[in-house]
């Protein structure tokens, strides 16, 4: 089994390599603890770090951990885990192939562990749909639209692109982002699936561990309480920046908007919060919020984890609770749980103040 396949297990060639080795998955999960442990680590890292964890040096262990990780995701069966797992695998692959493409070293090993851009385009049958131009690339609009469907920033909207002759102009970084989306879609495709009873029994302990972590993060819990005083420090800071009229990069807008939708705020309520911002555009803000909520997209997005917030520089003003909590939603839920039952919901308070001012 090649290092290339272990590095990029979503490749068709990687699947073929596993098939060629006539690997019996039931035997692997029953007898190969190294593969099972790496598979479990792969899924746990998805929840806690937003990536697939530390790769193993053994190419066989690393490659086989991928199909076993998919089995674990299927056993847990939570949609939020499927989404997070697919994003994590795509994020890891994106980091690796951007490094590969940036590598200009002339002396390379005989057996390359990296991918060329042409390899990725061929993997997803995009060679005829993507053409290099003098200042970047052009991609067929019919190919562009599904790949960009879950990229919510306004720069990806077709109306903001110079569409000519059925093609959309993109630069190299945008092409790589679209390839990341192609990987995410492939990873997510078919998940969750039915797992044979023998394999399910062998992996029940690992699946239960993942369920416990997911429950601790509590990403599937329904919340419909808006108490700004109890927001995590990162979200307080982002909302304060909005109220001051500061421009937020798209990852920050995504984070705070996903958080607000997750705690039960409506699109109208979120749009009203953005109105004071100089960069506010109602149509775009409404579109982005509905997209994150899942009203106009196939995916309902969760707020980023604390690890992701840190990587983007949005983790600020950490307090003692932050040190023990892996996710902004878990922070907020803990604060809500610790509070008195009679919570003063901001929406009710705001409605009372508007009514009083109108009298």
C-alpha cells in the first residue's frame, strides 16, 4: 500500500488498493487494534480539533483507518457527525495538497507521496471543465455551481462573477477551494450506511466513546434561549464588533451567525443585529443566514469549535470555563444550565422595551 493512498484515502486508487489486497473489514476490526484505534482517533479529532488527527507512519494502518472511520460514523448515525467528519477529511486533504502544490523542491523521492493539480482534476473528472487562462482558470458554470453551493461567502455567488461563454473565472486559490468541496462531497456521499452486525458488535465500544464525546459537546441539543450575558467571550467580542460597525472577515461572520441560529434566533432577528454595521447589506445577510440555517442549502451548519476559532484568531478574552470547554455551544449551554430557571430572554426584553417606548 502506497504512502500516497494513505495520505489521500478518498482517491479511487486508494479504494482499488484496498480491494486488491482483498482486505476483509470484519477481520481487521476484530484483530487489528492499531487500525481501529487510528480510526477512532480520526473521528474524535473531527469533533475536537476539526481535522483527522495525527497520521500514523504505517501506510497500511493509515489507509485502512479511513474505511473503518466511515463505519464508526455510520454506527453513530448523527447527521451533525457526518457533516463534521466530511469537512475534517476535506480540510486535512486540502492542507496536504496545498503543501504538495507549493513544494518546488527538485529532489523528490522515487515514490512520490504528493499530488499534482492535474491529478486532482482527473480524480474528479474535471480536466475538460477547468481550463487554464493567462491570469488564472475558467470553469464551466454547470460544474462551478454544485461545487460552490456550500461556500456561503458572497464572492462565490454567480451574480458576482464575470460569466462569459458559459465559463466562470477563478484564481488558483479558488480552484483549490472548489477541489476541497469536491473531496468533502465524496467523503460525505453514502454516509451513514448500514453496518453488518458482526462489524457493529466489534466496534461498539469505539462507537459508544464517540457518542459520549458528541453528547458532551451537545451539538444536537435544541436551544431556544437568547441571553447575551451568557454568551462565550468569543461571540460577545464578535457581536460587539458588529455593533461598533467594524468589518468582519467572512469566517467571523459565519461563526457568529451560525452561533445565533443554533440558539434559536430567527433570520429577521439576526438581520436586525447587523443593521447598524456599515458593511450591512440586507439581501446578502438574509441569504447567508438562511443558507447557514439550512433553509436554502442541504446542510444546517454548526458553529466552529474552539480549536477552529483559535486558528482563525477569533478566540479572545478566554475565561476559566473556556479552558474546560471544547465548543462555544457547550460553553453557552453550561452557562444556561448553571443559571436560574427564570432566564431573561433578550427577545422578550427587547420586545418589552419597544412596547414601552411606543406608549
